[in-house]
C-alpha cells in the first residue's frame, strides 16, 4: 500500500507542477538532469 500511495502522491505533485507552469517545470527538470549527468561524469 505504501508504494502505491507514494506513486499517487508523486502523480499529484507532478500534475500540480504542470498546471502551475509547464515550461518552467520542464526547464527545471532539464537543468536538474544536466547537473546530475555532470556530477556522475565527474
């Protein structure tokens, strides 16, 4: 039950972010991925 509830919470949070500002959310995710890749490479 816990993982299932966590998945629902994640979906709700993502929906709120998308509704708040789609472009900003995607932009933030893009840079987060870039930093993660740089961190892993170095």
